C-alpha cells in the first residue's frame, strides 16, 4: 500500500488574498482562496511567551531582593534577544529548531536502507520518506489505478492535458479550472484531506544549447510570442485521509479496500468533469504514477535505468541547508508566503504561474494545494521548486526566479534547512501535511 509523506511542512501564517477563482475557468463560479499558513502566528506566540517569561523573571527578582535584579535582567535580555532577533527571516528558536531537524534527517538518511523490490523510479521519493509505498486498485472491468501512500493516507493522481499538439499553446489559452478541483474536495460524502495541482515545466530552448544554434534561433520567435515551454505536465494529486470520512470508507467495505474505493471514486469524478470541460485526462496506473513522481523529482533516466539493472542500491539523494540533490540534479524549494492581487488589474493565476515557471533552469515545478478549512472555505498553500544540473546553474536559476517573483509581486521564502519537506510538498503526493 502507499501513501504520501508524513513530513509536515513548516507552519505558515494566515494571510487573506482574493484569488482569481478561475485559474481560468468559466465552468464554475468564482473561487475565493484563503492563503493559509501558520508561520507568523506561531512566531508571534513564541515572542509573547518569551516576553512574559522575561517579565516574570524581573518581577520575581524584584520581590526577592533588589540585588537579584541584575542576574534577572541578564536573563531577561537573553530571552528578549531570542524573541525578537531574527536570522534569515526566522526567529532564533525557529532557526535552531529547523537546524536540529535537518541534522536529525541527515543522520537518519545515513543509515537508511531502501527496501528490496522498490522500483528505481520511486527510490528517490522513498529516500525522502521511507514509509512511502505504491499499490494498484482495480483490474478486470476497469483500468487499474495506481495509489501511493504511507499508511495514513492514499493518493491517486490525474494527469491533465489541455492541448495535444506538438507545440504547446500559450499558457493562458485553456487554463485549468481550479473550481473543479475545489469541488473534488467533497464528493458523495468523501472528504479529501487536500487536492494538489503540480505543474512541471522545462524551458525551451534547452539551457545547454549554444545561444546561436539553429534550434535556439528558430524557436525564439515562438517563445517570444507564447512563452511556451518545451515540456509542460500537469498532475492533480488527490489525497484521502480515511479518518476524515470514516462513514464513506465504511460504506464501501471499510479498511484499505474502502479507502481505495473512496479515492478512486473521487479521481474518476474529477477526470470526468475535466473531460467535460474540454481536457484530456488520465487517471494514472501504478507504473505511470511512479513515472510521474520520478519526472517531478527530475530523476536522471540513465541513473534510474542503471539502478534497475543493478542489485546494489546506492543512495541517490542528499539534503543540505539550501538545496536537495537527486542524482546529478540539484533543487531549491520556496514557499509562497505572499500572493499578489489576482485578476482585475493584477495578473491572472495562469499568467502568474507562467511567469514564474519561465525561469531559465533545467526544470521548474509549481505546486498549489487546496484544502477545506474549518469554515468550509478553501485554503491554499503554494510552493515552487527550481532545478539545475550544477551548483552554479542552480544559483543562477534561484536568482532568476527571485527576480521574476519580485516583478510580479510574489513573496518567496526559501526553505533553508527544510528542503526535503519542501521537495515532498512539490511532488505529486497530495501536498505537504
């Protein structure tokens, strides 16, 4: 059985922003998204607690003896420094916590052994979360559906294509209707934990081509007109936590089979509605799902093929404070902490995504996760991952991405010391928890 990672992305702060509900669709009514995150809320609570402790120390010292105020004042100053001094945008307690978590992950990774029989294409994801497994549901009368999970949830993936021509259409020609994705969060009593849209792009022309090559010269006019990438793949990952809809799972047999039937029902429902809206959809089988995860991780096909022929399994991934390596490709992930006004005088969501993913890099992966809030509103969390073939290429891609984000009013936070959780949030697993 399979399921997405338990790794939880860092908390985010609540921020509201009207979003162009349509991500481009006239099929559903306007969708208003709440940019949800708990980072600033958590930081403010930490500051308040440290401030209260500092004041309590001073008051206690004053009650004991005036001379006790001196050591109490020193302790209070130290607490205030912890509360208000920030390092790279984080409070010191948060910085220390993420640094400790990174060291713990690196230590666990050093002793990790990939289970025998793990598909080479899935191995990089399993190195990130050893509990990940895949399985297949169906057969016989229906096409098998691939599922991935970690034992606490199941995810099915729908691949969406808007244009079947060799040259991709301009980015805003037929944008994905986010309203339909939102509606899939609750189908026939089946309540999903989240629905994640992952857009994986590779630029055109490719970075390794000489600037005056025939391919670059011939493609330049089309690129200038449409901004069309060489590769644009869209996946929608539907994540089910059986605990959120126990009755629906029980009504379909309970246990693993009941959970599988629930998530497959939602995947079929969404695929049908998207097909009716003019898209080509495929509910991925197990082999296709593994290939999607490998593609999103930018796993080197040559290394994957070699791993399939060899019994020896060498580790293929490595996390550092500012990047994550898979084979010979390096990645940096960002959390989108501020969104511009979408629609009206601002850019539409497809324009924003197209602008950010046009970064000159080996690949750029955009992930947006929708989840139903306590008040039945929809919260959204966005991540961006940029990929390069070397450290220098990755640094250049990071700078280009940050410049592009500033131009369009998007606030990016680089997930320093949290690159592995960030990567998991951008793979088609259903979104970070």
